């Protein structure tokens, strides 16, 4: 089926937020005395707040409530965002410009809340590239469940088969694939294991290669 739209994850694909977020989780864990927080973080990459809190419960135990820990990580993150800003991932603007110029429709499917997604995309001056933006606070279950990608494709009035997802996390790859959307993985903080490598349609090192990858697939 001909590719008509590209649906991007935001964190770790468009914006370099995950490296900041991981540092904030480690700082909060040190403050509260929580162990194995990097393990918890890797498990939660790509999930919305509700699903993240479920995972955190087994790590926070009786030390602190998952809600309080997560609230602290957000406070630390906002401090960094306000003082330093959030960097774009490599080749984002040129990638979006070239895809848009080729006639492809662009969308975002992010597990982050609408409030944060809209603020961060606008601050990075890339908000207007996207026709629709679907966020984690509009679905009951986030990635790896397919809900957010199904909703994103529906927002474009397109079948899943005519969309391509761009993801950096295992949860994202699982979500897109479960929705019937071919997924291009651009690894960031977590490298794909054998399971994710088998699920991903393509794996590329950066967004600089995305347009050519899509063109090659259309000509194959």
C-alpha cells in the first residue's frame, strides 16, 4: 500500500528529551533512596503517565508513592527545560521539510500529555509541520498498546497500512506494529534486541536517512 503519511513519536525522535528525563529520574531516585531506577526508566520509555505509575509502584514500594516520585521527576525536568531548553534531534527540520515537500502528511503520536507536547513542539518551532497530534492523555493505555497509533491514523482518515511510524523505543515499535503500521526505528537511549529488530520494518541511524528509506521502499 502506498505511503501517505508519517507519524512521529516525539520524545527521542523529534526532541532530545529522553536523555534529560533519565537524568531527572536518577536525581529523584537519589533524593528518595530508590534502587534500580534506570531499569524502571527503560521499561517506561514511551508510556503515558498512568501506565508509568503502575510500573513505578514496584520500585517505589513503601519508600514514596509513585505519584510523588513522578511529580518530582517532572519538577526537575521543567527546571532543565526552562533554563536550558530542549534540543532537536539530528536532522529533524531537514527531514520534516523534505517529507512535507514530497507530499506526505505528517502527524505526531506521543505518550506525553497534550500540554507538554504542544509547548515543546512550539518552542522548537516545529509544531506547524504536523496535521494532527495525538497524545497520551487521550487514550486509556499508551505504548506498547496500539491505541495511540490507531487513533492517530484515524485522525488522518487513513488506513494503518498507508502510514509509517517513526519510533526510538521498543514500546513504540510494539505499539505501531500492533496497530498494523510499519515502523521505522531510529534508536536513541535503547538499542533494539532481537525481538524488536524482527518487529521493526526498518532500522536507520538517523532521520537524515528517512526520506530515502521511504523512497526506496516505494520503488521496490
